[in-house]
């Protein structure tokens, strides 16, 4: 296979005496959806916070598109094209979709906000994801459903020319139909050549949409599997620690 | 020119006027009512008082009404900047008082030039706002507490600066003229002409920019009718103020000088809120500070700037107050701040942050000025005035809370 979009080798992170990440190896590819699963406390959030630059790793090598990268701050990660969509989505209810998608990077021409240009690009970004559930890009976010909000948050990362989008529990708060919508959206994101990492507790979702599954157990990567070559029972085994890589190898 | 491929995703700018009216109705249903309840209240009050007092609709009273509302409009506009952040500035009134006290000390006691003294008073306002901002944004003290402390402290400071029971006559004719003199009749018409031209210019500028970006524009008739509304309403008002409204032999005519000043403040403030990144970020911080922070917005800087604008504009309202009564007292500005908050809320500014515009403050200030003026004319005691104003405020806050509930739990597909 070609060069991974992101490659972690021997990544470690500890908080005082607690070693949260004990030497992680991890790869994610452009155009693929990579799942990161594990029980609470396995180190998923810490791994993601390192990628987003919020909490840099203590040790280990990070390669982005084959080149060594130093993710010291969210700014570094953002510049490389790494975008994280957090569970709470970080949207302003009182602003409309365009305003939210351009929040913090508004386009200004002749000293004032260029609403037309922003509206155009926001619409394009939503179209590129074949979004059909949004009627108007000038709707206030307060009037959107949970799935639509998730859509806006994901489209925002597309707008920022993200190369790697990390989704934290994207379907946790959604109903069946909306989960389906969001999973389709995730698939299209990958089909557009973006690397996607999904953190999820919902294995049904993971098996439906992900190309590969990585299991964290107490700070170690205990399994990196192709979705087509494994099943839910095995993955549950790795998550709960009753199964090890050697056991199946 | 870029174009969008036809799609189901619109922007609400498509369609003819009928579609636009339907969309407006939908927004009202969703609880985005804006100033509409206040405008309805305003019209109802005008009809009520016009039927109760023959003097209410006279040109003299009409001009007075606007002058009465002017000071409150500026104070309420000042407060909008912090209310948008779901903060409050209880000290805005006494900050205005302290600013004017500094003016008295510099100009009337030390003999400094009045323009420099006014600039110093405004600068003091900015300094007060910066201080409040630091306490709120950097240290994390609730704005209610910081400004309540200043509210008490500044009352003392004014007494120290001006002495117990101190009352200083304003001796600058230029300042007294703001609230007590009128522009020549042609000045009023010139003001209206400038307003119409600027509205038209901005309207066409926006359309050109949207065209260039390749997104839909609302029907041009909609923009033109909005400008026409300004022209007609403004025309009626200017015409009414252009006839001699004096009851004595000395004629009084023309638009009061304060009116273009207030309109300029409203225009510049609205421009900043609607069309600059600072304005956008202010609304964002008011809506969801955490989301704003993650989007890279410097939340503390926005908060501090909002408090600086609020306190500085508050001093401007203090200048208007001093101009109106022709004097500066050591007890100035104690009670007016609550009327300012009331005006903003009555006009449709949300106390929960993130929602509201300066025009809401102006409409709310007019409502409160009309209640004050009308009840006075029909000879009801002052107590009734407070009771009615209080009831209107609670009604407005209730509408705000209910519409917020509706838009929060609105149509979820």
C-alpha cells in the first residue's frame, strides 16, 4: 500500500506517574476510514489530542504524508490539514450555517465581511458532500437537527481543506435515520480523498463504514485489522482484553 | 463569474417577493421575532396616547419625544455590546456621571479647553471599560459583581470630585445646543437625503458583491421598498419637525441637533456589528464562547473591547444628559442604567446573549420614552409610570424567554 497519510511510531504520553500511551504505532490512509476503538480509559482521547496538537506527545515519531511532523499546537496541526470534529461540535446556535463554517476565518474584502463569497464556498462544500438535508445555508444552527449539525461541523473541516478529519463519536447522540446520513457523509468524505479517523463505541457503525479498525487497550495498540478480515466478536475481545493479537495470528 | 450548480441547497435569497414574505413568516414562527413585538407595542402606545391626549401628536411633543429618547438610545446601544455577550454593565450610568465629573474638574475648575476635556472624559470611559473587561475576561469575576461594585464606588467618587450636593452649570454653549437647539430646516432634509443615499448605496454594493460571488440576490424591489420606507417615515418626521412648533412668538423649527448624532452612532455601531469580523466574533462569543475559542477567536480580547465600547458610549450618553438639563450633578446617572437595560430588552435584545441589534435599543428607548411622555401628558402620577414601564419590561423579557425556548426546541427534522 502507498504512504500512510499519518503514521505514528512509538508514541508515548504520560500524565505524572500515569502512562496513558505506552508506545503506540498507528497508521491512517487518505481516502480511507480508519476506526479507533477501545474501552473508556484506553487512551483514545489522549491519542487524538496529540494529533490535534492540543496535548503534544512526550515521545515518538509522527509522520504526515511521509514527512516527519511536529504537532506542538493546534496551529501546527491545522496548518498540515488535520481537523478534529469534537463530540459537542462547537457550533454557535445564534449564527447561521455560513457564519459557523467560516467562524474564525471570515473572508474580508474592502474592509468588510464578504458574505457572498463565504456563502458560495459554504454551499460548494456542502454540495461536494452531496448534502441534501439542508434547505438553506442561511438557516440559524439553532433550527437544525442533530444530524444536520454534525453535517455542518464536518463540512466546515472540508471547507478548511482538511486532509485528515478526526471525528469523535459522530453518531453518539443520533437516531437511526440520522446516523445513516452521517455515516454516508463520512464515506463520501473518504471518497473525496480525505483521510478519516473515527472514534466510536458503536461497532455496528464501525463495521458499516470503516476500512480498518484499530483497538486500543490500556494504552497499547492491541490490534490493527482490516474490517473485511475480522468480525465484531473478535473486536469486542480485543477491546475487553480477553483476546490478544498473538491469539489470532 | 463563478456559478453554483442548481441544487436543493439555497440561501433564503432565492425566489420572488411572495417567497420572501413566506420565509419571513416562517422565521417569526421559529421564534426569530427581533424587534417586531416592540414595534407593535410602539404603534399601540402611539394610538393609545393619541386618543387619550390631544397634545400627544403635536409637533412640539413629537420633537420632544425624540430628544427624550436620544439619551436613552445611546445608553441602551452602549449596553447592547455587553448584553450580546450575556454580560451586563450596571455601572454604565455612573460611569457617564464620573466622565462628566472629570469634565467639570478639567474644564470648569482647571480652565482646560472644553474639547480636550470632553476627549478626556471619553478616554476615562474607555479606561473604565478596559478595567471592567480585565476583571471579567482575565480574572473571571462576574460582570454583575464588578459593575455593581463600580456602581456603588463611582457614586462616592462623584461626590468626592464634585462635593456633596454639587451642581455645576454647563457653560459650553456648543454642548448645550446638542439637546436644546435645532438644525436649520434644510439640515434636516440634507440628513434624510444622506440617509437615503447611503442606504441605497449599501444596498446596491451588497447586491453587486453577491452577484460577483455567484450567489442569489433577493428581489431588488425588496431592497428598494426598504429604502422607500426609510424615505417616507423619515420624510414625515423631518416634515413634522420642519414646521414652526413654538407656542410663543419665537419660532422653533428644524430637526434637533441630537438626532443626526444618534443616527450616526446607530449607523456606525450597526456597521461594526454586521459587517466586520469583530462584530461577527462578538455574536459568536455571545452564542457559544467555547466554540468561539476553538475557532481561534481571542475571546478575552472581544470581551474587553465590548466593555470599552460600552463605557465610552455611556459617557456620550452622559454628555447628552448634561446637555439636556444644562448642568452636571454629583448624583448623575444613578437610576438611568436600569432604564437603559430595560430599553434594550424591550426592543428585543436577548439577556441570554448572542441576539440583538442596535436598532432594537433605539426602538426600546422610544417605547420607554413614549410611556414616560404619554403618561405624563394624561396627568397620571409618576408611580404609574414606573409600574407600566416595569410591566412592559417583564412582558418583553417573557417574549424573549419564550421565543428562545421555541427556537431552541424548534422544528427538528
